[in-house]
C-alpha cells in the first residue's frame, strides 16, 4: 500500500494529532492481538469465540458516546438480532456458561474483545480524519516491525523461515484478504455509521460457519443453524435500510 500513501506521509508525520491516532491504534491492535491469541491458546474455542462477538456493542457504544452517532430504532433492533445470531452460531454448547468464570482464557478473551471494539472505532475515526489507506498501511507496518523485533529477540528466525517455506501460499493469501477486508471496512465508515459498518463486518462469523457447512460438510446444531439464518437476514436487511 506504500505507493498509495506515499504522498500523504509528509503531511501525516507533521501532524501530531494524526500521528497520535495512528500510534495509539497500532499499540491497541498489538495488545488486543496478544490477548486474542492467548485466549485461543489457553481457552476452549467453544467458550472463547462467542465472547468475541461482543466487540460490536463496545464499538456501538463508543461511536454513540464520543461521536454522537445515532441509529434508527429499526437499525438498533437489527443490530441486536445480528448479535444474537452471531452468538448462537459461535456457541456449540451452552453448558460451558455455567462455569464460564472458571474457564481458562476467558479474561484474556474479555480484554481482547474490549480492545477489538476500540480498534473498530479508532479505524473509523482515522479513516475519516486521515485516510482509509493510511490507517491500514501504518498499522500493518507497525505490527510487522513489532513482530520482527519479537522474533529476532527470541531467536525464532529459523522457525519463521520454516513456516514461510511450508505455508507460503496460505500466509500470502491470508495477508492479502485480511488487508483488503480492513481497507473495505475503513472505506465503509466514510459513508455509513461506524456502528453499522462494524455490525455488518462482524457477520463474518456467520459467513465462516456457512462456508464450513457448504465446503467442509460441517454439521451445525439446530440453534447454530437458526443463528446463521438470523444473522444473514439481519445483515441483508441492515444493508438495505442503511443509506449513505
């Protein structure tokens, strides 16, 4: 993305406010990612994944309190239905919640969720105040440098080379798709409320379940299938009633 932001670099680095937004967003992404990976490492996926869905109300709350974004009653209702749908899709069993406070990784997931909610909000703010491409380029470079420093510090460069040779196509594919997704999200926040953009983008959980159902012949429990239908219908309706 460097060629697309090259002309803006001098302006951004000469603006303390813009630089602060870029830096604080990058730092929060770094720590949120660390909590995210720790939660997935230590906890059960069936317990951790539903917690991540709650980054949506965090972003909605920040956009409402700080930016004064207000949605129509129908949009709020659809956001709630979407959140319920995502939660149901991500939840395979409900018996975990009887002892959720005792489960490993739960607190890491909570902190990761709070961080991701803040990141969604800051990405929208940076996209509007600076540019969608700049916030994506800056955070990507920051994370790449921080990760490289950590790998060199732990003397894991050998493992990095082995992973690159064994999973080169996967790494490149994920990198491209992930960056494109964030770029599209950032551009979306220019035209629609951050809350709506976040709600629609979070439906990737339902989309992933649908792809698993079609491509991997995975079986969904009845409540998961209901949640999938609910989330898809809520997203489609939300997209149609939201005007630029």
